[in-house]
C-alpha cells in the first residue's frame, strides 16, 4: 500500500493578469490524494509585495477522493500585473505526525 500523500494539479487558469487595487478571477486547483483522509491547509508562496491570496475553503477535508479548492489573489497599489508569474500555491498536511507537502506554480 503506498504511503499517504497528495498532489496538486495545474491551476486553472494557469496564469493571471491583474490591475492594481483589484481581485483576480478565481483560480481552481485539484487535489488528488493517495491513501489520504485528513485536512490539507493551502497557502501561497513567492507573493510579491502588495499581493495576498484568499482560499475557499480555507482548509480542505479529503476522504481519499479528488477534490478542488479555489484561490483569489488581491493586488493593492504596490502590485503590478507582471509580478504574478512566480507565485506558488501550496498544500500542507500532517500524516502520522509527518509533514506532507505539495506545490504548484502559476506561469
């Protein structure tokens, strides 16, 4: 039996163009678990100054079947559209006391 794990699929859409002081369209990410039932907490990495991310839901309960979550990016006056191409969308879970992580990037 494979060890519990999960992977994050390619974001849809895989790239974003934004203007300052706005919210992006929702970006959907698929979670594919392997022998995993538990909670995955999403986060973002490599966010430029002035950009934040909001998740729906903020934690994802998986029961062994694929599921999806959405992330929306908010850009304030410090952000520019060209700054949104190296952001990572991350997922983290703890399985039997061990951290399990997966990441996918916007292009």
